C-alpha cells in the first residue's frame, strides 16, 4: 500500500563543533538521501526538535504526508514508532458525520464513529443554514464552530474506543458536498446556490487541522467536487465504484437530505443533483425520526394485521425513512391507499379519522405497543409530503437518463447509497416508484460509498489521479433548467406512477393480490 502518509525511522549523527549542521537541515538531508525530495518542515514541527533530538541521541521517527508536489513533515517523535501509524477517513454529511480510524500499515479499520452534525441546530436543511450565515457575519463562525466541535467529539470517541490518540494522526481524507465544505472553511455558501452557481472553491486541497480551529495535528485533504451540486462525496463514491472503468453504463444514486446521481461508463458521465428533503431520513410526520433505537424500520401488512420491527428491538418511538417506505408499499399492495396515495377508510380499522386535523391517518403502532403509550400514525398529509420526495427522486433519474440518451433497460448496474439504504427494502422502494422497475440483481445497495471512497484514497495515493479525472470529466445537468421537470414530478407522485406500464412487476403483484381476495 502507498498511503498518503509514511513514517521513516532515522538514526542521525548528532551535531558536533566540526559538524554544526542544524537539526532541520540534518533531517532534510537524511530524507533526501532516502528519496524524499522537496520536504517541508513547518515551524510548529521545528518546535518539537529541541531538546527532543538530543535527548534520544537523534534516533527519531519522522512522519510525512505526501501532497501533489512535495512532502510535509507532520511530526517528529523520539525512537522508532513505525508500528503506530494511523489515518482518518471522513464522510462529512449534512446530517451525520462518520469518521474511521484506519491502520495505515495493515489497511484495517480499527474503529468507526458517527455523530449528528452540530449544524442541525441551525437548520435541518442546507438552505436554512445558508440563510442563517447571511443574517450576521458572526453566524458563519458559529456554524463552523459547531462543525469542528462535532469533529472533535468524533476524535475523542475514537480515542476512547481504541486507546489511540486520533487527534495526532498525520492525515485525514474528507469527502463532503460543496456547501458543507464551504461551511467548514468559513466561505460564503450562497455562491453554491446563486446564479451563476460558481462556488468559492470546488477543490480546496490540503488544509492543516489547526487552520480550522480543530484539535487535530495533521493535514486534511478535501476530495474535490465536480460542480456546485455534485460534491466531493459523489466523486469519492465513484472512486469506490470504479464506474469510470466500466464498459456498460451504470447508475449511481446517493440519497439523503440531498439526492445526487450519476449515469455513465468509461467513455462518458452525466450527473445531476436536487433536494430530496429530510423525508428519506424520517424527518417528516409527527412521529418521524432518524434510524436509531426505537425507530420502526420494517413494516408488513397481512389483512388487518400489521407487524413491524424496530432498531434495537425496542418499543417504537416513531418511524424512520426505511419504515415509511415499507409502510407506503404495504398499504398500497393491501389496498389501504390507492394509486394517488389517498387512504381508503373502509380498507382497515387502522385507518382512522383525526377530528382535530380533519384528515385520515394510518395507525402503525397502537398505544399499548408504543414506548410512549400513544398511538403512532402516518397521516394523509404525511403521505402526500413523502410522495413529493419520492417523485423528486424518480424524476431526477428519468431526466438524467434522458439527458444522457440512455434507457433504463440499458443500465447494467444501479448502485444505491446513503443513510436510508442501510435499512431500506429495495422491493418496497420500487413498489412505491422511487427507482426504475429493473431486474433486482442489477441493484447494489452500499450504505456509505463516500466514506469507503475516502478510505480507499487514504490507503492508496495513486488513486488521486482517478479523483482528478472524475472531478474533471463529469458533465453536470441543472434540473432547474429542465422546463417540464415539475410536470414530470406530478406524474411521479402516484404509486408507483401514473403510467403503470413503467412498473410491470408492481402491476402484476397488484393483480395477483386482487385476484386472491
């Protein structure tokens, strides 16, 4: 493996009156003789040299990080510490940040931690956060501090779990969308969304953790974005999937608070992105919640009987995104809702009328079943809100395939990634019309391609050329410029779609169930 950092043990000759060469030059000369040209030794590392080098008789380990054109010394330690060499890979999401501690010698992931982003306190969606930063210059500082505080909690958690001080790792590879990177760097993120859609940067490159106010001693490499909306997290995911090396076209769809997708192969790549909204992660309805203990994650309906499972096997507190997809699919297949998503009051006693709200709702957990002792339900308003989200997801796929001149049946592979894929049932997602009705073996669900791509790059610096190639060659489509996008969305708000011929497997299952009644 040729990772982004290396540890080199040096036994240097101590200086004498006849050889009064500085510690700095002595180290650089020794590294040069080993093939390390263009070595930078920052001043904060120089401050470590005296009296340490003399105390250990110049038996030292130098930690270096390779950048595009030079090597940077991030630490000098007494003795031989080559057996203790670690790095960090980070998926910097808008809702959740995930960090891995990786053994740079073996490639093994030693620990993984996740934290809800501190930015959520300033808005669950990115536009709300941008608006907040524009209200007052100090708010940009607040948002960035909330971010670095989350990083420091992750570093502390990894340290506690492994006994390894994660904050002294020499290198961190970070992938995130363009807006989130602007928040981290205290750059004006409005440039991402405002015409002419030219961000301050799409490739910030290398940054010291201390420059961001972090208690992280090493260098951070931020994976470049392809555009304002197709961020480094997508480039990282494509690195994991190697779509740019495949002969047949494939689809990559990363779904979370935002939805980014790419269609292409070794010859071409077309990408687009849009707001999926918080619904896919469970943040709609009175009892919607993220995927954590007590969240209903699967639903099955047989007649009037409804069965569910929860994360952690706990009594339900609410329902997360994957549970909602199951619930909608099962209600459609069992006749609780029609093609328009309207609840059918005669279909089940669990379809109740909410007098205070003047609408119907489906009870998915009775009072005696829930942790709170209250009925948990999904209302007609909730259904329509979720159908808006799934319609946006479907329409983005449809429009991007059209822009690429590609039919769904030509897709050899469909890769789905994002938080909701960790628990979601693919069959349910297709049943409600979120994804094309293709042979199921063409689908692969990967919970976090962004994180996996960051780890791949961390351990193999030779893949950096692939990162640059991916970021440069992707052609990005702006969905907002497609004149009939909203009209197409209206057709996709039905379950699974107004055109049932697009979903033959769902049509067959509905007919089978109808015949069996």
